[in-house]
């Protein structure tokens, strides 16, 4: 789930469009396992100090498409979600295979 300092960014139209573009450019393929990607990962984690750096927040070189499981593995230690679940772009817990806007429960 997005941390407080990043919530406005992740809810912005700019991020939503960039996220969709990255998924399209990557053919919805997970960078790590070649499965179906439904999330976009920042290689350099967003922090309060770098969130306004366009190269880090939106730059192609810092973004990669991942499936929910691989994204969770990359963020290990920051998520207590059970296997098979991930956060969607709105911060809701969904099955890793849920379609966008699918069934969700916010914790």
C-alpha cells in the first residue's frame, strides 16, 4: 500500500497514465517470471526526498512491469500479505490474478 507521502502521487492522473503506458510497453509481461504483469515497480524506491524527481518517479529506466507475486517478493519485508495476494493501484488487497477493479478488501 502506498505510504502517506506517496498517496497523492499514486492517485494522480500522471501516474495512472504512466503506469498504463509501462504495462503496454512491456506487453503486460512480468520482468521477473514472464507471467502476466499487473503492477509497475519502482527500481529505486520512492521516498519523501526523491518523489518529486521525475526521473525516479516516472522515468522509464526506473520502472518495470511485474506480476503481483514478483512485486511482493521485491518488496519483501514491507508487506505482510499472504501468498496469492497483492495491493492494487488503489491500495486494496486483491488476489494476485484479480483483473483491474476486481473484488477487493481494504485492510
